[in-house]
């Protein structure tokens, strides 16, 4: 079974540098994927209220823990506060629901999923849409107040660490200036075409570890129709052929060598196993430079959220109006 190295948070807690991403898998796929992942050595799982799969993941984790096949302390579980819960008074409610579904008494990391809040009627209304088709936004999102409620979850033992996702540097600055417990981790889109060099340097300065979502360049999207996605880029495929690895292994190894935590999603047992086999080789400085040069900055970004949440760019906390 492969041993996955860990990164250390400011508070000493450790996070495996590779975990299973779980967005966009149905419940049956999810149960099977988590089962196979646990069997082949994954101990880090990333989910979110918005992915609607916490209960399926919890089914498998609960079984493994109760049968003594894995100890809770060996697992690293992340989940996220949905945008429709982006208010201080909603944090406890949503984290309690997540814990119940995951069959856990605490998560290792609880993230604010996105800085712009929405106004859902209840927990089943996670993507509220108005009659005009636009998202129903909470224009009064107060990130500093929200963060205090996140800190309270650490105090209460419901989250070992707290963090953020999809924030920009200005928003992080505000949290850093007002917080009592700093964000341990920032989860953002990072892959070969969108390497987030400035944001990573900014997080590094603040001792915030970085986790890449979409680390393979999310090939399930059709955004790359005009040209090859990262997995098919000739630099990646030729390096993979030369080193006897797969393109996915090259892309993941590149990010891991940059000190980034990766959470590739796969519900396919072979690919899921393959993605974990990235600790038996090292990319040379030359190979790293070649992969670094694939970065297209903001042009390489896939997830702009405007497609999923119509009108969200008009929210005062929409994070992508500034360069990073
Ligand atoms: P599948 O679940 O069928 O394996 P990302 O984590 O960057 O968002 O990418 C997830 C997508 O990449 C999913 O469509 C997943 O499909 C696919 N994928 C995951 N691992 C691999 C791999 N090793 N090679 C090719 N595609 C992969």
C-alpha cells in the first residue's frame, strides 16, 4: 500500500498531499469509488454539501470504521460550507448536517466553499434561483463575521482546522487581519494551464497550504474543444511516454512537487489506483520547468462559476474580478 506524504498546517495538523476528489459522481459510483480508494490506500477524501454525496461517502467510511478496518485518526476528511449557508448563523446548522451524513463527529478540515453567499430557503435549497433565472444572492455577505462562526467550530471540536476555497488575495487579507484562528488551507482551481503562481506565493507568505481542485484540468468539461486538454498536451504525453508514466501521473506529480495538495476525482477503479501511484518517481528540474511553462494564467481558468450561478459576478464578494 502506498504511503502518501503529508503537508503540515500552521497548527501542526497534517494533510495527505493526495486525496480523492468526489464532485460529479452519483451515489452508487461514489460508494464503489470510496470502497476501492480505501482498499488501495487513499486516506484523504474531499467532499462538500453541494456535491450531494456526503451520505454515500459516509456509508462506506462508517462501515470501515465500525468494522475496525480503518481508524478515524488515519482519515483526513474535508467538507465545505455551501454558498447558501454563507452566513455566521448558518455555519453550525450546515456543519452538523454534514457530520451526520458523513457519520463523523468531526471533520479534519471545514472550508468556506465560495466567498459570495446565496439566500436559500432551507438546506434543500442550495442553489436558489429567482424568476429571472439568476441566483438569489445574499448581498450582505460578511466574511469576517462568517469566519468567527467557522472559528467556533474549531473551538467546539467539530473541525480540526478551517479554511477557504475560491477566495482572492484581498479577501484572504481581510480574514488574516481579523481572525483568531487562521485558514489552514486554501482550495482553488490549479492545473497545468492555470497554475496560480501569484496566489500560491501569497498563501505561502501567510502559511496557508494550497490544495488544487481540477488538478487534471477537468477533462469532463468541453472548454478545451478548441485545443488539447492538459492530459493530451504533447509536452505531457511525450514526457509520460519517456518516463513510462501516464499523462495524469505526470500532471499530478508536477503539482505535488510544487508543494500543492491534489484531489483528482475518479470513479473508475483503474484510474483511481493509477492516480495514487505518483510517489515512486521524481520529475527532473528540466521536466518541472517544461510543465511550468504550460501555464496560461487567467486564460487557462475553467471554473468561472458564472455558468453554474447566473449573475454571481454581480455579488460584492465575487472573487474573480481582480488578477488573483
Ligand atoms: P473518471 O471519473 O471517469 O476517471 P479533475 O480531478 O481534474 O477534476 O478530473 C476529473 C476528471 O478526470 C474526471 O472526468 C475523471 O473521469 C477523469 N480522470 C481521473 N483520473 C484520470 C486519469 N488517470 N486519466 C484520465 N482521466 C482521468
